[in-house]
C-alpha cells in the first residue's frame, strides 16, 4: 500500500501503548523518528486478550471497557503498534476509520496480515513475508544519537570517581519460560568483575524488575569498583539506565530481552551479551547470533577488547518506510 494522501497535511497518529515496556519503547521509538505529533492511546487488556488473534479478528474485545472508551473519533490516519495483543485493536481501528487508516505493526500480527500497510518483522521472530513486510535486526527503540547526547549531558560528572573504562552492566532477569537463577547472577557478576579488572576500569550496574531475588547475590558478588542502581530504589528520575548507556565505554547486557540487547547496541562501543543456555529461548538465541554476525555484539567471556560498530536502531528504517509509503 503506497499513498500520497497525506502529502499536504500530516495524518493524525495514534500510538497504541500497552503494559509491556518493550512494546511501548518500540512504538515510541518509531513515532519519535517520524518527527510528527502523535497521541498515545493506553491499552489495558481483559481476559479475552488471551485468545488467538485468528479468533479475535478485527476487534476491541480484548480490551477493558475503560480502554475501549479511549478509542473514539476522530479516527487516525496512522496507527503504530507492537506485539500480538495490539494487532486486533489496530485492525478494528482501521475499519472504524473507514479504511483510510494506515496500520504500521512491529512484530508479526499472527492473523490478518493483509490489513496492515507495513509489518516490521524482526528476523529472529521468523514471521511471515509479503510486500508489506520489512525485515529488521533487533527491536526499534528511542535511543537516537541525539537522545544519547542528552542523557550523557544529564549524567555527566556523576561517575568521575570511578576508573575508566566504564563498563555498563545491564541486568534483566527471568522470563515466562526461563529463570534467572542466583548461580547465573553470581556467574555474571564474576565475569563482569573480571572484565573490569582486566581493563583497569569499573562497572556501572543496574538491575531491573525481572532480576527479582537474584539481585542481591549479583550485587554481593561484584568485585570491582562500581556504581550500583538496584531497581525500585528511588524514583524513575533516579534510574541511570540511559545515562549508563550514554556514558559507558562498553556494555554488558543479559540476553533475555530483545529491546535491552538492541538498546545496548545504540552506541558504537563494545557490547557483550550474557546468554547461558538455561536462560536463553530459541528466538533470543537467533537474535544474539544475528547481532554477532553483523558485528554489533560478542558473547561475554570476561575478556575486554576495545572495538566499534555502527549504532543499531531499526526505528529509523521503519519510520523511513512509513514515510515512503504515505508520501510524507
């Protein structure tokens, strides 16, 4: 689907944002890259959202009543969404708008692919193909070069007591199918500490909500100069995650999140992925292999090497594809 109907005036843009931080970040990354005004529509799901998309069809049935009430005319000309659960909602919005709405979906919708003007398909997900599908590496995110410069300016000077190189240690945790164990946490801390010692540097550590009970053993096992942020301590403004990524000379990231791995590669410094088999599902292993093959990252061994790679952010190519298809 290619159109130039918005060449004289930009479309009304809705971003469908659900409770999954990774999905939300991907949508906002694409919307920000478009450089146009947009509205965020918050989605909360009810029990029917668990049904297969083939059964739901183009429907708002998976939403709570409050979420359905937020979706009302005037209907948008462009919807940006990510993840399986948003797809039926996006399709229904497209139909309520009389077919004049361009649907841009990140990750394959699972059903009704022909309703979407563009599907950004991560290679590691192994989705469908078609004229409306563009393959991407990793996950889109909002960490542009400009955003990283802003974060660097905000956090600069706060870690100057630590020796360089600064190595960010970004810790995720368990997923629905995998457990981030205390033994994994201690192994990760040991490898990261060894890398810092080898390089003569220090660690900038942050855990996440999913780190859970393994956060304590990880922090206790760190044996290197460090600055540690434990998730949940302080407010959101105190979270140095983006500041670490902006200022670090190298990044270590756990491989349990496509979004975290992709954001770790937003700069140009070395990236090392900790991905033991017991923590790594097949699709994440495919992502890691893709990042290794393209030179964005390397497996974590505890050894430090200084190397560079191009910044990774597929939000830019998705936004460019939307602009091309809409004639913006």
